[in-house]
C-alpha cells in the first residue's frame, strides 16, 4: 500500500517497496450476567473498551524510520457477536485494527499489540471492580466478587487448545473449516468465524470471580399467574441456578481468553 501524506505537489512517485500492514485482532471473552446484576458477570465490552482506549489513534504507537512516520493503529471493527436482543450482557466482543509500519518487524508489532491488549483488559477489570465496590456501598451489600486476572492466548495457542480437546483428526477438520470460512471476501469476517469456531471447539470461557460463584446466564423472568411479574431470584437462588448451569455445560474452567494474532 502506498499513499502521499503531503499535498500532492511533488506529483507521482515510483516506490521501491511498500509500507507494512497488519490486521491484529482480539476476541474478548467475558462472563455474561443478567442486566439487573451487572457486577455478577465480567463485562466483555468493558475489557474491549479498555483495549480500544490503549490502541485507537495512539500516536506513541506510530512506527517510524529515518524518513517517514506511519499512521497509528486504528480500529476497523468493534462489535458484540449476538444476532438479537437479550437481557443478559454479551459474552464475547470482537475488535480488529489496521496497523501500518515502516521499520518494525511483524513479530515486534504483534508483541507490542499483546502488551497493549493485556494492559487495557487489566485496567478495565480494575475499573469495573472498583465500580462494583462503589455500587455495593450504595446498596449496602456486595454487588459481585473480584474478577480473576485476564489471560491472553495467541491464535496459535488457541488452535493448540482446540486440537487437544478435539483429538485425532483435528488437522484435517481444521483445514476443511479454514477453506469454508475463506470463501468470504472479507478477511476480518473469515478470521472472526475461524476464531469463534476454535473457541467453541476448545470450550473456552471468560474470567470468573475469585471469591464466589457467578449468577451467570440468567434469562428474563416469565410472568407469574395473573400477569404479575415474578421477582428476580435471590442471591442464593442465583448461585444455585448457576451451579446447575455449570453442571449442564460441563466445561473446563479458564480465567479468560483473548485472541490477538491473525491466522495468516
């Protein structure tokens, strides 16, 4: 890719080589909660926002060589991965960036990206926990436990985790899914679909609270006889419901997962 960063007065130019470009991404996995009990979950949006704040237009991340300065990283996509309305908070949030560079290597850029992702996620978790404590003071009770520290996985580590769970025949199945998703002419869509598929195979979940079980995956309450609204469940009922949900899912526990590297 080439561009004239001036006013065009120098006319056309012949370039020897091009500027480097990467499309790093993060699939952020939180822990869903009922909207009435936001601090009993861990907000994927908050973590993604923290990552976005660290990277979006950050001039200190602009690469440079002896003659040129690259534009800073900029976000191309930021979205939750649900199709419709739900009363629970989104469990997953996807963000993808455009990052141009002149002198850095791809490995060095990815390492810097990983640092910014983890720092942004940790800062967001700390802020969210502090707001939970403040809300607890207002209502006179604990609003939620302390979230676990986020963990970051590269795409290669995610693929390896999926392979361990899937077992024999994974490589052939992976190649088939990669060809299927590659039919899209949008590289970000293809990458997101492949990453989501691997997360499902690997059975990854988001960060859980350290000190008590979460009341996650609670749905809207149906009406009681006579049209009255049933009250939301008590803390004990919510924890019992969560235990039942955990047993039914039978998924291994992981603190968190972020996926930051492109598979290509």
